[in-house]
């Protein structure tokens, strides 16, 4: 269990906070709006009414006790940047900040924050990917052009072995896992026979995974 502080309880901040609680962590939610702090007092571990641009007020929150601090002030770039600067000065190491514009992103990267988040764009890319490849349920970028994709195996592919499904790509796509109802088959070999409704995790470069897509529909 970890402890997180989320500054800004707008739609993004509160969604992240409630999910962290759901995952079993503790969360202090901070907002300058009294109404929001009161509204979520029951659901979050603590809520604090505080102007996050005020360094003294931030200091009182003892933020170095948090495993990470998420700044979810999106609209007011000046407030977000001032708050970020203060958190850096206070020695917060693991600092995640939501950015709204590319100027915001540029300044945040100069301030050395651990992770800059672009929720709208990230979600937009995910939705476009899902519309483009409906059988790809989810994907994860693991860097250097490699992705892990979660594929729902269509009923009409039932009975194919991994070798038959992957064809020429067999050597360059790694099949990490096949999930069949409650059962997990890790690192299945090429003779593994798929069934409809299996969920497979494949790893490979974007180009190779893309070339695989027509075989999966
Ligand atoms: P979203 O798009 O996630 O709703 P917003 O930018 O609209 O993001 O909301 C950000 C939240 O941050 C609001 O609830 C607002 O009250 C809060 N906020 C804005 N400025 C400050 C500040 N200086 N200190 C603390 N909270 C702030």
C-alpha cells in the first residue's frame, strides 16, 4: 500500500484519486475549492482545502511522506507551474503533472518532473487505435518502438495454432500469454492451439503488430 497526494480534484484528479483508493492505497486530496474538498471528504483518506500556489501551505502538508504527488490542475497553467516549482523546492521526488498545452509541457520538462501526463491526447490516441483495430483491446508501449497488445481471438480463428496465425511473423512476434477463462498459458509454444474468446498478449514492433492485424479479424 502506498500513499499519494493529488492536488486538484477536477474530473481528472478525482478519477485518479478514487481509482487509487479502489486499488487499496491511501490518498490525500487537495483543492482550493472548499466545496470539492468537502464533497470527497468521505471517499478519500484525507482532503485538505489549500491554495497549492502557496509554498508555506504546501510545506505544512508534509508531502515528502507521499510516495508520489500528482498535480492535476489543468486549466490554470500559472497555478500548475508555481505549485510544481514549490513541490520541487520542497524535495518531492516522484512528481507527476498533468499538462494541457505544449508550452505547459515544455516548462514542466525543464522543471524536471518525473512524468508529464496528457490525458486528452493519450485517450484520443487510445480511442483511435481501438477504432482502427477493434480486436485490440488494449496496448502498452514499452519503449524503443515495442508494444504489448491484448488481442481478443475471434471465434473464426478457433483451431489455429500460433504458428498458423502468426505465419511469417512467428519469429518476430513474441506470444507472452494466452488467457482462457480462468486459465493462463504462459509463453505458449508455436503448436499451441487457439480457441475463440481466448485473450492473447503479443509483443513486437508497431510495424510488425500492424501487419498482423488483418489476420486477426
Ligand atoms: P479537469 O479538467 O480535470 O476538471 P481543471 O483544471 O478544470 O481540471 O480542475 C482543476 C482543479 O484544480 C479544480 O478543482 C480547481 O479547483 C483546482 N485548483 C485550481 N487552482 C488551484 C490552486 N491554486 N490550488 C489548489 N487547487 C487548485
